[in-house]
C-alpha cells in the first residue's frame, strides 16, 4: 500500500511540475501570439502539430536526446500540454472588449501595463480552463512514462499487463482515475468562481 501511495504521489508531482512549466511557457506564447502579427498562426500550428504526434512516439523521440527517466516524461508532458494553454490564452486576450483596452490606453497605461492590469486578469478564467484541460490530460498520458523508465503509476499497470494480473492493473489505474476526477472537479469549481467574478 505504501508503495502504491508513493507511486501516486510521484505520478502527481511529475504531472504538476510539467503543468507548472507548461503554464508559464504557454501563457508567454499566447501573449506573443496576441502581440506579434503573423506569429499567431505559426505558434498555434506548431503546438497543434505536437498534439498529432502519438504520445509514445514523442516520448521515444525525446528519449534519444534526454535519455531514460523522469526528465524525458516531464518534457513530453510539457509539449503535450501547450496547445490548450496557448490557444486559450490567445483566445482570451483577443476576446477582451475593445472599449476596455481603449479605456486603459486613455488612462496612460503602457502596452505591458495593459497586459498585466487589464487583459490578463480578464482572460484568466479562459486561461485557467486551458490549464485544467492540460492537467487532466497529462495525468493519463503520464502512465506510459513507464516505457521510458519514468516513475509513477504506469509501473503497476505495466507489471499487471505483463503478468496478466488484473488486480495489479486496477490498483494502478484506479488512483489515476480518482486523481483525474478530483482535479477536474476542484479546478472546475475554481473556474466557475473565476468566470463569475469576471462578469
């Protein structure tokens, strides 16, 4: 039981590290999409293309450069998590009402100040929604990390498949499902409050 608990904690930590890094990179890329003309199509195409690569194939490619272990899994999860965060950041920023932007300009705010004080706060509910989608998705993708020597709940699932032990498969799968449901529920609650506050 203690081993399963430690694997669950390890699984969650790997995902949260990846999501934290992906959120920072994704928001920055979303802002670049919003600010720099024509780059939006390029950046969105790149992050969209990453999603079309099968997760195992992507991890195998990354393994060539970063070797076996948790680092490769984290990088893979970061790349897979970018699309919903970048897209939602971009959509959120472009959806800020023009009259609010004009009002901020009229108050003498610089471009950076408008982003920090007006545009990002108003876009945050949608950005958070992207982070939620990325988190729930990453929890399931992280399971295949066992194939590249990473830790987490993929190990008991893989061992259960190898030994045809249905109980071991369930023991590994259940915590992943529970975590995904809990994260989705809690983050949806936060998202609802953010949306309500923004209105």
